[in-house]
């Protein structure tokens, strides 16, 4: 799904637009969302990472499992943190009484 960056020739507004046959909008049919002019010029975007630097879904999954940042890992870390806080509070209240 190509997302292209455009600049309006009328008002100068810069915006991004999803284009292609799957969304029914071609690059030549894009209109400015600010002023509605059909004078949008497609810009050459340099803000995209080449494919060799992007993580594949499996690489992302393995990294999440390793770091424990998936949803289940976050829940587990929260449970461990709450348990440690409760133990510390019990020690403080038990030792100072």
C-alpha cells in the first residue's frame, strides 16, 4: 500500500495520501484536504526505511518475547511489580510496629 507525500500547489499544504487501485484513488486524482484544489504535486519522500532495515514479523515477535514487551509480558511485569510493592509495604509496616 503506497502512501505518498503531496504538496498543494495552491495553498502549499503538505499531506500524505494512501493511493492505489485497492483504495480507488490514483496519484493524479488526489485533492488537497485543506483547500480542495486538485493541484497536488507528489513529492519524493526520503523518510522510509529500506526493506533490509525493517524487522520481519518473526523478528519482531522474537524481540518481543526476548524483552517481554508483548501484552502478556507487560501483564506479568505489572503483577511482579505489584507483588514487590506489597512485600515492601508489609516489611515497612511489620518492622516499624
